C-alpha cells in the first residue's frame, strides 16, 4: 500500500492545513500522486498543545469535508509528538499515544534549537516506547542539522525507525537537508518516507518531484 505516515492535513489545529477547503486541496493532490492511505499526524508540542480530543474533532471535520467533495481515500489519525518538557511528560502520563498502524509512534526532536529538549534524553524515551511494545519513528533526521551521525545511529541500533521526508529529497528545505536525506537513503538507514504535508507550497515542490518519475514507497 502507498501509505503516508506523516502529514499535517487536519484543518486549523497546527501549522498545516488552514481550513477544511485547504485540507481537501492537499488531500486531493496526494491522492492524484497515488497515495492510498494518509495518516494525519498534527503536532503535539510547546506551541500546538493538541489533545487526542482536539485531533479527533478536527479529523471528523476533515472526513466530512472530503465526503462532501467525494474525495475517497483511506485516512487514519495519530500525532507527531515532540520530545519537549512542555508536552511529552503529559502525553505519557495521560496515555495520549495514538499508534500508527497499531505500532508506530512519530517522535520528533526540536528542529532548530536542541536546547528546547530540556532534560529529556531521546534514547531513554525511545527505549521507554519500545518497552511498551511500540516502535518509535524519528521523522526527518536530515533536518536536525545539530544531530551527529553517531547519535543517529545509536537511535537506529536501539530500534528506532528512520523516516525521511519526500520534500527533503525534492529540495523543499534547502540543499543541506537534501544532501543529508540523499546520504541517509544511500546508506540504507531510511525505512519509511512521508510527505510531512503542510500547505500548497509542499504540493508544488513534491508534485514536480513525483512528476519527474520518483516513486512513492509501498509498505
């Protein structure tokens, strides 16, 4: 199945789709590229303190919009959990984990400011999830410019699955992220791919890249 593990298409709850109509445009584009199932993974972080209830309400709104527009595609609901002290301890305490495909948890690091992780040690949190019978996914490590290759490989050796963004390979985030993504793919470290879909600019860049013949991964 051509499955997207990472998207921000639930309208109005993070920095992704702004409203139901915009969300439908994003989904329509993804379907036209060949995706058969999309997992919605809105942020849970210091800025977007979503709860499962918030996500579920937005998810139902998205489903109604797609139904009204006769856009037929399989959707699932989860979240992108940032390992920051403002929200991650609460996620664990209140059991807000919503596994993707009953197994995976999308756990991101701070993008630009590693100090925002506070006292949280990623490898310990990854081990915690694994002990719970879950598999942590680290999304877009090609964009964590502060993360050393040695530390990344220590995550992989622990059991973390690496997810690369199609947009990184397409140059969406600039040449450094593109080079990093290509290196990780060539090295065989990447197991999953995602759109990390946010807006119509992502549609333009990835749409051109897919049109050049780059394939969607199947699982």
